[in-house]
C-alpha cells in the first residue's frame, strides 16, 4: 500500500463530480497567496513532486506537503509549456488584478472616452488571462487569439457606448434613475463580449470536433456534438461570471450611498465601492467556474454513429475547457 494514500499527482484532492467539490478546488486555484511564493519555494515544490514520481521522497514528507507543492506548481507553471505564467495573468491573480478594472467599469457618470477605455482594458486583461492559461498541448495560430480579442473588444465597446447613448437620449428617466441604469450597462456589454470571445477563439472546435474519452482516458473519437456542448457550457459560465460582479455592486452601492456616513464623507465612496466589488468578484469567480465539471460526461447515444461503433461504453467524457 502506498505511503501517500490520498495524494495523486495531477489531480485534485476534492471530488470533481459535485459542485461543492469543484467550488473548493477552484478556491484553491484562485488563492492569491500563491502570488507571493518565492522562486526558492517554487523550485522546492517542483523538486518534491519530481521526487514523488521517482519514488525517492525523503522520510517524513506528508500528504499535506505534497498537495501544497502541487497547488503552488499548478498556480505558477503552465502544465503544457512548463513556463512560468506572468503574475497578473495567473488564475490566482485574476481577482486582485481584475478588481480595479471592475471598479472602473462601474464608476458612475462615465464619459464616452472612459467607457471605451474601461471596456478595452477589461477585455485586454481577459484576453491575456485566456491566452496565458490556454490549452497549449496542440499548436494554435496566434491569429485565432487576436481574432477573439478584437471581436470581444468591438462587441463590448459597441454595446456599452450604444446603451449609454440611448440612455442619455431617454428623456423619461429622471437624473437618479438614469444614473442607476447607467451603472448596469457594463453587464450586458461584458457578458456579450465574453460569449463573442469564446465563440471566436474556439470556433474551429465546432468544425473539427474535440476528443472524447472512455473511463480509462483513451480517446475513442472526435465529436462535433461534444464540441457544441463544451462551447455552450463555457459560454454559460462566461455569462454567469460577470453577473454578480457587475449587478450586485450597483445595487449595494445605491443603498450604501444613501447612508449618512457616505453622504457626509464622499471620499469614502470609492474605497467602499472597491471593497464591494472585491467581495462580489471573490464570490462570483469560483461559483461560475464550478458550474460544470472540467471533464464533462455525455451519453454515446447523443454523439456521432462512428463513435458509438468505436466503443462499448455508454458514457464518454470530454474536456470542457475554461
């Protein structure tokens, strides 16, 4: 029997078949404390995991130490390229580096220039995170990512500016109502841009299909049906993700700004707004990416006939992607 019964290299210590298990796993993935890991600690973690694979671990190493080493390595090192991911573009850096952008998106009384700037900055940050954490097991042309980036920026800016112009011309809104409605504009702009980004960056999967695997991890075929399911699940995640981030803070701030403290000390509005956005972001990210398993299951009956002929399994799995 193994001396380390619970640790398995490359897996998660939490059950990925339940929402709560996935939620706990992604809390680990986005833990910002890994941003402060030193180069020495990273190398020690990589070496410890390598010695585990070789069966040469020194005595006294525990399961907890192995899981922590794997958490550090997975947070910093790209699994396909083996290179360090730049700090602002790691999943663990998504919240701390993304929160200032969210605050900017939700600032009241936006001008045309500020609206364009914050939407561009948001989609630029998202594109860098997507590219840095991409599946690099197969070479992909950079033009695909540029296409997705340009499509996301164009759709986000167009929708945000268009809605702003419409609201400015809506005479039936009083100033207070107009201000409140303006605060909700970033959500449809960002949500539609996120979907556009997914479709443009991964549209080749729809025409070429994605690999489906049996329960032993063996590829049994390539399916366009599974690709449609994967893109739909990813797109839904990208719509749900900005919902709490861009909808809750405007509602909460509309209430908080009426409090005597903030009425009297207007300089506190931006710090309070930032804290509200940070709290919403910290909740929304793990909730959204936990909606669907990374490895989703699908019935063989729903797939192409040739896949059903290639396996005797009733259920196969596919990698949904992030």
